[in-house]
């Protein structure tokens, strides 16, 4: 039996358990750095599969590493399992976690013959968009000795190398002075007005930014009561650009809009966070082509071209853009982050309807296909002498 057949056979034995695991995580959503149940379930599954499991790595209670094999090529498969506030697993991290577990177990079965070391890295708090789990784990050595990393992310359709851009998220806090809003308004300093001025300034700024830039946010505190001049208001904002370099140019312009609110109203203001932004994704083209070929062998169809093919202006690959701390991983070592379709249209990521779509038969199929495509890709990477040497040289 060849390595790929062995990986498929092993995956078949755990397929039902993977789907059950996905549904359990989906039914019990947990926010970033609070994924205690999901992390425990994943660690228990990996320990039962014979992996050496280390919990709470890098000083993060819900991060872990599960390792098997001792081959020369070391591949990390990343699992995410945090949810979004209010709408649960509307980005399908339950699928990410289950497919990563399946890929690791399937690849580990043949790791000795294939020349692989497989590590499943539990990477919490991807959705927090500043100092995410992978960023902290990179800084604290979790990826040391790893030659390449991969994961799959659910989406309405399959894309082998989706556009992933840099992003920073931060909080803005304004402090003014309370007063009776009718009897003594002249004695107040209106922190809500400061936010209004800032948001107006951001609206005007949009004329002068690139069409690939994104600025969006929410008011997290607007005041206490309508008859009290608001003394304390706050907002949470995200700024995105194609690269970290372009993000560094855009952020000061956005910050000045918030400064303008403070100047116009006389409030004090503070910007907190945004210090560890998410990077743009650099997909390793050879790894993408290998994954794409394996996924196609399972019947998957991609809406984007192979990264090695000439790019077509206006092609869907250039449309839409998300952000992830997997981008930071890709700047440190070869990595891929393909999207795996769950046939959810018209529902798209970060909608409640997408949450529901992440626990359907199409989503379950994506778990199995994604797991096997990643396991087969790890095997192909180990068997490709030139690629293997390049990956190992870069570690």
C-alpha cells in the first residue's frame, strides 16, 4: 500500500469522529483565548490517536502542540477554534479544527515511510485581529524547526490562494466631562461628538485611500443617558491594506481622524492596540499547486487559477480580501491557506446564515476533503526532493 492510500485508509477510520468533533465545537462557541472546551477536546483526540501532546504552550492556556513522526521534513498543520461574538462559528473554525485534526492523524499514519514529522498546532484567538495566537506563538518559538505550515479555511467556494491582506485592530477611548444635557450643556465636554467628528473625518478620508484599503469599526460605548453629556465613549476599529508596509502608511492618517475628534471637542483620547497587526499572506506557489492538485483529485473545483498560471485582470482571485495571522506565519516560513467551499451561497462568512452552513453535509464533506488534501500534500512535499530540500534549507 502506498503512503497516500494509507493516509486515506486512516482517515476513513476517524471520519465520523471528525464530523462529531466539528459539530460539538460548533454547538459550543468560545471567544478567542477562552476556547477551553475546544482545546481540551482537540488535545484529547490527538492523545487518543497516539500523538505526544503538550498543552498550554507559549504561555497561552488554550494553545497546544501535538506531534507524531520523526522524519526530516517537519510540517505544521494549524487548527483554529475560536468564534465570533454574537454569531458563533460564522467563520467556520469548527471546520478548520476538525480538518486539521484529520490531516494530522492521516499523515502521521504514514509519517515513517514518507519521511515526515507532523505537528498539529492549536492556534487560538485568530478572530481578535491584534496579537493573535499565531503571532504570539511565532514570537515564543512554537514554529521553531517547522519547515512549512498549512491549514484550510471554509468559504462559499474553493480558492487555492485567496487574497489575504494586512490588518490592524485597535480601540479608541475618548474622555470628556459630564453635565446636564439641557440645563448646563455649556459645562460639558461631549465625548460622543468626538466620535462623530472622527467618523466624519474617516468618511472624507475614503476619497484619498487606495481602493484596496479598508476602514471599518463599531461604537462600543456611546454614553450613559441622553440627558447626560457623554463623558466616556469608545470605538473599536480595523484598518486594512494590501501589505504591512502600506498599512503602516495608512494607519497614521486614520489615527489623525480620531485626533481631530479630540481637538474639535476638547476631549482627551487614547488609542490602544494595533501594535501586532496581521500580515498579508504569501502563499508558497509550489505548495499551493500541490494542494490544488490533491484537492482536485477529490473532486474539488477552484474559482481561482493556479498561482503559477498568468493572472487575469478582474478574475475572482482579485476580489474580496480577508485577514488572518496565518499571514504572519507565511512571512516566517513557507505556508498556504486555501479556502475550502461549503456550498453556502448566498450565505458568506461572518453572517449568521454561514454559521448554520458550517454544520451541514457540505461542511462535513469539506472537513474530510480538506483533511485528506492536506495529508496528501504533506506526503507529496516529502517526496519532492527539490521542494523538500528548499523547505528544509529555509528552516
